[in-house]
C-alpha cells in the first residue's frame, strides 16, 4: 500500500477461505465469522415492505386498541424462541412457544393467534423470521409496518414487554425446558398486572373493558 501498488486486506483473505477453501479454517489464528450468501438473499425480501413512517396517525396517538407490535425472544442456544405480541394501547400480550423460529412457523403462529381477533395493524422488526409478512397480510387482511433498522425505540411497547418476560425467563435459560403451561402462566401474570399508566388497572381490563376480581 505504501508503494502505491494493489494489495489485499486481511478480511478479503478470510472471506475467500470461508467461502472457497473451508478446509483451511483450522489453520487460521483468529476464527472470524461471516454471513453467508443466503443471508444476503434474504435481505431482498424486504424491498417492498411498508416503512413505519407510513403508519396512520391514530396508531401513533395510541387512542385505539388492536394495533399490535410483534417480536421474538431468543433462548440460550438460539434455537427455541418465544413469539411475543403486545397491543400498543392496552399493553395486552400474547406469548407462544416456538421450536425453531422459522418464517413458516411464525406465520402459522400469527394466524392461529390473530385469526379470531379484529386486529387493525401490525408493527414488526426486520428479522428474517418475519419474511412471510405478505402471506400474513393476505390472510389477516391487515397492514404490516416495519421499524427502521437499529431503531428499537420505535417499538418500545414490545421491547418493554419483552423485558418483563426476561424477568421470569432469563436469557441464559433453555426454552426447551419450558412447558406450554408455564408460558400461559407468564402471559396471564403480565396481562393481569396493575399498571400505573392505567390508574392501576390491568391490561386485560383496559383491552376488554372488563373488571378483574382478585381474591386474597
């Protein structure tokens, strides 16, 4: 480089070995990780997605229910996941256990959860497990919007809800040992926890306009 000649940087050498000569990886001093071409192809799925800035004003104002934010909570070994959805206004949650987090599994879960509900919009992040969003739109007849990359604050309702889930299911815990009953119990506890923002009413009461009776 100092002589003004063409040169090859170290990242190019590592990338060539990982893509064309994988047997040489055992000779590398530093084991670097590179995304495969398949991950680059998956990014093309998002070319015609709806940006979150195209949402209706009423969604931003949080004056109606059934505007949903969706996400996933990852297990220790990144295989098992939890599908999480929260209403932006009432903070009501839906939590389901996933075995792999593939796009088709996310699609089937969303259809099962929301097919009987009158949801009005869905806001998601840009992970590849939501790549079947067009099929979901056609099936549920609702628009799906996507937050900008690295702008988790645009979905803070879901992020805050996931933080509540992490208190009961730590990040180091293997989700394969969690039963469906435990997931339902976590969902029940979150939906029936009094919130200061609602004058100490629960998300269930705000969402369905029903009074919850507590027994001590």
